[in-house]
C-alpha cells in the first residue's frame, strides 16, 4: 500500500521535531501536526521562559551584593510586565525558528488537532492522511487536584502570562517545578510560601542536596511549610484567596500556584481506535524501541513517562528516526548518568547516583563533601554557602555520583557528567589540576572522605 507519509508525528515539541527533522533528512516523507505552539512545553511554558524568569529573579541579590564591590545603586525598581513582554518576544522568535527548522528540512506542517482514526490513518482539520508509522509526541500537561475552589488556582501554564506579579504567592508542590517557581516569585519580591505535603521537598534527589537547599531558602526568608496540604480555596470579596489547610489552619494569598505533577496529554487523540495500551499511571506503554502495542504506532518524550527532560526527548527522537530510516546509525538511548539541573536560587546540579541510591544498590561508598562560602560573597554580607558532593565506590574508586548546590551548578555539573559517563575514578579527579580561583576546582581538591 502507498502511504501519504512514511512518518506522521503528532506533537511539535522537542522530541517530535527532532524525530521529524532527522527522518526527513534521511529521505522519509514526514508530516508534523501541532494544535498549540511550535516547540512544545519547553520552549513555550517550560524550561526556556522559566530560565528567563530565573535570570530576572537573580538580579535582586546581584544588586544587594554590588555595594560590597564599591557600587552605589539607587533603589532598584522591578517591572513585571516588561519582563513578561520581553519573554514573549523571545518565545515568538523561537517559535519562528522551530517553524523554519521543520519547513526547511522538508517536513509538512499541519496546524490543528490530529486524531488517530486507525493504526495507519490520522484526521486533522477535516482531512485524512495515511502513514506507515505514526509517532505520538504530545507531551504532558500540568494537573491541579480537584479540591473545592481548584478553579481559583493556576499552574505553570498560566504563571508565564500573569498580568502582574502577585504580592503573596502560595506555591504547592515538592518537585523541581515548585521549587523553581517559589524561587522566581520570592526573588522578584513576592511574599512566597512553599507548601508540600511530604517531609522534605525534591524526593529522589540526594539527601544532602535537599537539606542544604532547605537551609539556604530558609536563610533567604522563604516560608517553607512541610507536612501541609490544602483542603479548599475560597475567593474573597477583595479578590484575594483564603486557603484552608487539612490541619485547619488558614492562609491568605493573592495567587495559589500548583506544581503537583503532570499527566500525559492524550485528550481526544483517538487511542481507542488502536491497540495502544497505557500503563497504570496513564502513560503510553512502549518497548525499548518506543513501539506501542500497535506495531505501526510509536511514542516518545513526556507522554511515555520515563525521564521527562527535554534533552532526553531529543535523544529519543533521534533514536526513532535512525532506527526507522537509517538503521546503520541506530544507537539506543542510554538512560544512565543523565545530568540534571534545578534552577532554584541557588541552583542544583546533579549527575549519577545519590548517596541513598548507591547504598541501596549495594555499593560500599565513600562520601566526599565540601560546604563553603563562595569567593564572590566574601566582600558582601551574604552568608550563602555552596555544597559539593561526590559519591565514590570504595572498592573500585569509581565516582558514582556528583551533586552541587550553588551558583552555576548546572554549568559545572554538565562538564563533570562527561567524566562520569567515561567512568572517571576519584583518583582521576584528584590528579586533575583545578582552575584557580573558581568554585569548580573544589571538585578536584576534596581529599578526605566524610563518611563511608
């Protein structure tokens, strides 16, 4: 049978665009359908605009510390609408770049909501197209629990488009999105409370990292409330929100921001017309080749719920394109040693195993840890401290994990991730000469284990 397309991609986010572009480059006839915005979550309501807001929030402490270096500044003024307008302009520019990347690589772009009619057919804007393979790359969507008054809360999707900066913000959640947005709102001058139902935020991160960040955020004056959850939200006559907690306490806020998880975006996709199966959390089930239970349908990225990070979706998109259309270049995605950053203030950078994971896996470990006040702060009143930590296998000397909390942690850990991926030992670290004076050199000067 002759198909209209060799590959029909539903979703023009990072993974879908990468798969489409490279498949077209390998000679396949490819189409991409997108109903919202080119670039997906990351470009539009995720990592890119969030990082821009983090940069904006960071200026408050830069201004504060400038006097220690001889700079006299008049009182700084912050204007939220200016930041949002400039952010919007940059996102529009990136949307255009994504459009050009697709069109210039020979991909057919269909703008509208695509629905799968059968294992080889898609309907969009009243037209039907056939495809040898269909790739689901529709990503995730934030979800707010349906408590009484949940309609008064916002998610990350709305946070990027607020008309003004709320004076009092209640951020609900304990994952990296909650921590990052709490830092943004707090840094920009809002009175910020972070509310989490668990004992301590950032579950799954190294215990030292979690505790250190808690200490630093508390020093900065952020209100952290753990073992706390919301019962209901009521809107008051003046427009503010009354939040009732499950323990009976009441808080007032101008904005309640939920960051309590994301669900796969499968609404009205037509999966009932196929043999595609979902796992118990609602994500699309795929094998190691990203194939679903329906042989002609594949899925990747956030919608499969593995590692929900943009660079991982990019790698998965490349793997799918190569396997289908350039098999001699195919390499499976390696999910080990994936570096990650949390753009909290201060930042977190991490790669490899946490101390807890290493012990649980049966490793006999040595822990090297350093906490210090960065050189930049020695001329200021700021008492922020940086944390650096190495998790080392005591028997093989191999570095299993590397963790940092402090300025530019993501930038520093990216380089170290290459070393860990290559199998570096603690001796390799010790024999590497540091760049002086930098914070990063601390990773190659830690000599005495703190625990084993």
